C-alpha cells in the first residue's frame, strides 16, 4: 500500500498544517500522510489503527471482533500509537491489555 494525502474524514475534523485532529479530542493528531492508505486497486482506506480508535468509543461485540482481527496485523509502532491514544481518551480501555508490547 502507498500513502496518499487526506483533507478530511468522518472521524477527523480539521487539518492543522500536515496533521489531522481527532474530532473527539483535538489534542490527538496524526500526520496526514499516515492517516489514509491506498489499496492496490486505488481505493482510499483509513489506516486501521485510526479506524480502531474511532470504534473504541462503543462497547460492541462487532468492534471487539474487528479489534482482535486487526490488532494481529498492526506493526509495533501502530499498536503503541493506538495504546497511547486509548489511554489518553479513556484512561483505561479493555483493548489496552492486548496492545502491550
């Protein structure tokens, strides 16, 4: 996958220079060039760790299922980012234990 630029999305509400801000907590940012990926078919997709952060708000079985499937494929730095952002948002979140490196 290659990275493409992103101006906005459903869970990010503003671009601050080269960073996107999370709408639920605008102190959470991510470099825009890491936020959106492009599939081999050219379809833009949100980075998986960002999707999981967005899904973390709800305690739903379907989100837990997605988390446990996706987390296995995340690189260590992506797991660390997601862990840190979950702690920042919630103080404690049930997914954090699976993100310990």
